[in-house]
C-alpha cells in the first residue's frame, strides 16, 4: 500500500517489555474476573436442580443488566476522565476522582435499594408463582451493586500502570466466591451460598483500598 516507504517486521524490545510487564497481570485479572463474574453459575449449576438453577439465573440476569449500566459509566467516563487528569494535572486527580465517584455511588445505591425493594414485586409480576424465589435471590444479590463502587479504585491502579495490584484484589474476591459459596451451602443452605456469592467482591476491598492509597496518596476512599 505504501510502496514508497519500505516496511518490515521488527522486534521492539522496549515495547515488548512494556506489554509483558503490564499485560501479563491483565491476563491474570481477566481469568480471576471470569471466575468472579461467572463462577456462581458453575457452582450453583452443580448444586441445584434444573428448575432451581433456572430461577437463580433469572435473578442473576436482572442484576447483571443493572451492573452493566454502572460498568459502562464507570469504565468509559470515570476511568477516562481520571486518566486524562493524571496526564495533564496529576495533583488534581484525587479531587477529580472524589467528584466522579459521587455519581457512581448514587447509581450503586439506587441499584442496591431497587433490587431489594422493587426486585421481588417486579419479578412476581413478570413471572409465574413457581419463579417466586427469583425475587429473593435478586434481593440477596443486590449487595453486588455496593461492591461495584470500588471499580473506580481499580481504574486508579490501571491509570498508574499497576495492573499487578489490581489483579490481587480480583484474585482474593474470586477465591472468596468459590470457597464461601461451597462452604456456606454445605453448612447453612442455599440462601447463604447466594449471599456469599453477592458479598465475595468485598473480600478484596481492603487490598484495593491499600494499593490505591499507595499509588495515589491523598485519595478519599
């Protein structure tokens, strides 16, 4: 296409080292993130019969739709604005993040209370009586909205080039989900297993807060 400019493949060691240093942790974070976001279906799919698992899946899909809205705004607006601030005026980054997180917090609280208060009657109106348990599952899973507010701190770590620190938080949460769901199901029953699934993302929150403060001192968590 560019006949006047000869081109050939060439190994760029500096770029390759940067990709490996940053990208390998993103691969690990993606693997643990898959477990955190989808592990409940594998675990409960093995523990429940087809009918009960279908009821749970209905509740999980509704929760996932709400979380998808929060994720889109958090990833595309908050993280982008934070990265731009870090490039141009890093001293203002903590204040900008605090202001942006207020909007994310408002959406997370709305999703949390909406799932608890509106979820059961909504699903009761849309589905027949045999799916009534879906509303209870939806209320239990509502805690995932509160956990999602810490995504902005993950954006801080990525913006500062510390994908390794972000992976640790996700790894702890993924392990907590698998272990908590299996143990509580065996000891206390299905409802507590679902609650463990909903609360699992909080397990990595202390690590996330500590690491975010390390890379961006003065951050308000």
